[in-house]
C-alpha cells in the first residue's frame, strides 16, 4: 500500500482565503502562494519525519513555507500524510489544535 497526500477541506479553505487576500494585494501573488503551499505539502509528503513534530499522538508535524509566513500543519499516518491546516505564522496554535479534537 502506498502513502497518499490528503488535503482536508479546512486546509483548502485556509489556502483559498489566504490566496484571495494576497491576490487583492497584488495580482499574481495569490497564485504564488498556492504554488508555495503546494511545494511545502509535497516536501512534507516526500519526507514527513524531517519536519518539526508538534504532537506525538496523533503525530502532528509542521513545515514552514519558504516565501510566505505560513505553516502547513499535517498528520502522519501509516498510509497517508493529511494536511489539515495552513495558518499564517502569527496565528495561535489553538487554531490547529481545535481541529484535532
């Protein structure tokens, strides 16, 4: 069985809202954010154990985007890497912690 990358709807909403905000600031910037979050998610999928562990059970990790101040929060399972939050660096951890419960 191979591992899959899953992006939950809550994370998709986070991404869409951030991309829209950036697009209003400057045309094309929203697309740049989308590409950056995708690249971070793919890095997390390729080698999830490489990134900072935030919680042991379930195993929650985070990767930082390179260009934008965002954290991609994901759960590592045997058969999947599940992205469940994409949050601005200034947002409190309670935003992702509430999604685990």
